[in-house]
């Protein structure tokens, strides 16, 4: 293992699923091209959490776009972090902003946006969007490609 990957605790080994977002360890690795401005996209089409009042499952399609600075998210740790919401009770807004804030906290990106496209609860889909500011000049930022709700799938 190279020196830049020392300290990773999940990659390359069997790792149990974290029991909550608070206990999930989101990890980072050095950006292999800190001199270039480019966009990284993570898509989680089967994100799951629980309604904090009823305990019923909620489902979302989440898209995270970011322009890295010095660090990038280690993808296995992100997968485990996102999976840790499966038994976590919180409203859509809290889940979405917790995901965004943790990625920003661990990577300190040049720019980040999140789109969380929640499936209907009570017949109303909820879509949430947040970004750290305007995207950097010269970076191609494609549409997130998730259509407005019409029996999404």
C-alpha cells in the first residue's frame, strides 16, 4: 500500500456496515490531480432512511457532484456512510444536509452540490438541492439527469 493510502480503515477488507451516520467513518485520499479542475459525481439511486415519527422507510435518488481540492472521497467509505442511513430516523432535509456537510467536512472541496430526489411521502415527492456556491469557471457541470416525479424509476 502506498503511503498516501495508509490510514484507510475500510478499503481492501471486509467492513461491517455502520449502525448510524454518526458512527460511520467517511474517509478521504489525496486528489491524484490537484492541478486540474474536474468534476466527480456519485449517484446513489437506492438511498434509504426512516421517517423519524412513523419509522416507515423513505427512499431517495441522491446525486453528489463536487470539484475536488486537495482530497477526494474514498468511495467504499461513502457507500458505507450512505448505507448507514438505512436505520436512521430523520426528515428528508436533515438526511440530505448531513450527507452534504460530511462530504464537505472531510474533503474541503472547491465546490459541491447535492440533489436529493425523494420519492413521495403522503403523495408529495420532496426534492432538495444545495451547493456551496457558484461552480468554478471552466468546469463542465452536467445536469443531474433525474426527471421531475412522474412515477420515477
